[in-house]
């Protein structure tokens, strides 16, 4: 059975937000060109989904940190 660790997109979890975003732009561009075979297109789409999820994880974490900092600042002001 295949695990996430065996996935060809397992490396996505190690990318910074900026790296994931840049790769996502490249994937979208490659898909928009329409030159890929069906199998290549599916692999690109799967990569894009993994990259988008990683970006979402980074953004959610940043929002959580920002919300915590704002709440702490508000608590200090009271």
C-alpha cells in the first residue's frame, strides 16, 4: 500500500511558502499550455493540489500567529 511518504509529492511538505507558491505558478503555467499528455496533466494537477494545500497550511499558520499577536497586544492595552 502507498503512503504519503511514498508519494511523488511528499517533498511538498518541506517547501517554504515562497517555494510552494512559485512551483504552483509553474504547474498552472504548464497546464495552461496544454502540451502535456493526459498522464502528465494528471501528475501536474496532483502536484498543484499538493502545492496549493501546502500554501494554505502556511497561510493558516501565519493568520493564527497574527491573530495571537493581535490578541496579546489588545490584552496589554487593557
